[in-house]
C-alpha cells in the first residue's frame, strides 16, 4: 500500500506493541482502521462528485457547441453549371483581347 514490506511491517508492529502495550494496541488498531475506512469513503465520495461535475460540464459544452453551430448560417457552395465544350469556347473567346492574346 505505502511500499512497506513484511519486514518493515513487523518492525512497526513490535515498536507499537512496546510503546502502547498489549492492552491498548487492539484499541488503537481498531480506531486507526475506522479512521482509514472513513478517509477512503470521503475520498471516494469526493472523486465521484468530481466525476459527475466533469460529465455535466462536458454535456454543457456539447450543448453550447451544438447551439453555436445551429445559429451559424450554413455556407452552401454556389450551384455548379456544367458547360458544354461550345460554351467553354465562347467564354474563352470573350476573354480574349482584340490582339488575340488571353488575359
């Protein structure tokens, strides 16, 4: 959990037994266990609340983006006019200058 191996844990338990004594050690361990459980519960609740807030913010951003897209006029490409080869030649002739050069 905290990078503590079995030998380190045994040393901690022996020191705690010597300092607290055999009568108080179970009481202290029980209180410590309850405190850790409460801490985990609180962090879990906080994490869940932050996750819910993130989801709500993402949903609001999507709705705002959708509304912004709907408000913008859709750009439609100009209609394409298919030209026949004859029409293309006529347009080219109109673009030519009187000296016969293209612009």
